[in-house]
C-alpha cells in the first residue's frame, strides 16, 4: 500500500479552501453600503451628474444633467435607489496595479453617472466618489464593483433626469 503524504493533503486542502473563499467573496451579492465607509442612509448631501452621449439624426449629442440633493430626505431618496441594487466586488481590487480606464470596452450604454456622497461629519469621514458606467461597471471610492443586472443604473438615471436640471445641450 502507498504511504499518504500528509503535507500534500494539507497543501491541497488549503488551495481548495482559498479558491472557494475567493470565488465566494467575488460572487456574493452585496449592498452598496458594504463598499462605503459609512452607511448610505447617513448621507446628508449627494451631488449627481449624468452624462448622455449619442447621435440624433446623424448629429453628435451630449447632454448633462445635474442634481444636488441637500438634506436628509432628498439624499435618502437618491441613496434608496442604490440600496435596492446588488453589487459584486471586482477581482481587479486584489491586484496591486490598475488596469487602466474602466470605461474602455465595458459599456455600450453611452451614459455615465458621477456621484459625490457627503456625510455630516465630513472632517472624519471623507466624501465618497462613485462613478457608474451604464449597467456594466462602477467604482465606489476607487474600488471597482460590478452591478448585478438589476436596473439600478436606469432607475437612477431616470431620477436624475426628472429631478435634475439640464446643464448643457449640443
């Protein structure tokens, strides 16, 4: 009978456990709050900018909408849209380098939302910057995340268009 090497068994068990743990970390859906330094319900001011690029009758069109939600109630309405969605962490967060522009090759949507979320005690907790590239990719506080096909981006864009102001039109 062949003698079993216990070290090899332990090493393989550790490799399998790490692989399963990493896959679970990556694929487990989370709320937007898990990517922010404070719960989103504590936001007191949120500034959003929606950029829409496209063509109409062969002409290039660039429209921008701005919305600033000041106060607890208005900020809560905006953040509730994000809280309803589910997100996954991106493996690129584990790498010590960046892969370049997130927007290149990811989104066919031609819409981008930039948000800055501010908290009451901004001196201790810095504002959180968020960028959403269509329904495909997002960044929260410099960490890349993947929205899980939940339509959150579309709902947020419709809210900004309805409540915000048209900043620029060409």
